[in-house]
């Protein structure tokens, strides 16, 4: 069992040789998302600095530009915890990258969702480490209560939603697979059939299975017959006199 859990250097080399092109595409996708996030922050924010109140129309009735400096996580959560959030994000992104390198046979949608989350996380970490805050500039005009966000936040949110859906689907498929294997084993006799018990006819103890996992009726207790002792000599003599 322990040997199956160990990952040697040769295993990593074999994975890199066989799936290097997949990893290259995934890292390129991370790079594209990161560049899109950082470039949009740089140019949009510079543009907003020239506008009154640092806001401007973008897609009228849907999304507007509105500049804020966010010292928390995505959508303004946990404001003022820049250093702690940066450390947590770096640890999470590193773990995701290692997983993507080693778990090459995982579901493609699972991998894409993790790429979105990691790319968005890197984009915001660059801002936190370089500026001490994250530049947010997108605001839904039809939903005023919704937090101002950026491209990195959008990818993290979409990736997290995809991850939840993929995990639910994978759990459902695994349950279906286990049920199918159980039915196959039962059909070939590897799993004994259970003896049905009528709960209205059997006593309560019949619901308890025996060592084979099958409910059986309890054995009836033998009847106790009282033995009659023979009369002693004095009783016999008294009876004869009478």
C-alpha cells in the first residue's frame, strides 16, 4: 500500500515526457489570463485617473468603469489583510500547480477550473505584492450592491463555480460506478442474497443479522420439564396404613 502512494523522481520525469504538451498549453492559458488581467488593470486604471470621480461608462446599462483600491480578497472580502491573503494565495496556487503537474489523468473540466482559479489568484497577488492593494474597476450598473471587481476576480469566481459543478458530477458518476460494480458482484454470487423477513411475523431480534450478515429466525428454547421425585419410605408406609 505504501509503495503505491510514493512518487519517485522517475514517475515525475515520465509524466513530463508523456504530457509535456498538455502542461505547456495549460501554462500558456495561465499566462494569457495573467496578461489580460494585468494589462486591463494598467490601461483602464490610467484612463480612469483622467476622468472625474475616477469612473466612466463602458457597456451602458450593464458594466461601468469605477476605480477603487482593494486591500482585501476578491470583491472586497477581508479588507486590510494584504500580507496574509498574499501568503494564502501563494500556497493555494503552488498546490494547484503541483496537482496539475502530477495528476495528468484528471477530468479536463476540473483542470480548466483550477487553471482559472490559479491564474486569477496570481494576478491579484502581483498587485498585492507590488502595490499593497488590488486594483478593481468593473462595476455592474444593473446591480449596485454588487462589489467592484477585476478580470482576475471574474476568472476566480467562474473557476470556483466550475469546480463545484465538476466535483458534484464526479461524485455522482463515482456513486453510479460503485452501484454498478455492486450489482455485477451480486449477480455472479460474490455477495450473498439476504433472506427477506416479515417484520409483522418475526420478533424484534430477527432484525439482527448473524455472522454471515443474514437475518434468521431465533432457535426456540427447549421446554423445561419438572421431574417428579419418588415418595420416600415414610410416605409409602403412611399410605399403606390408610
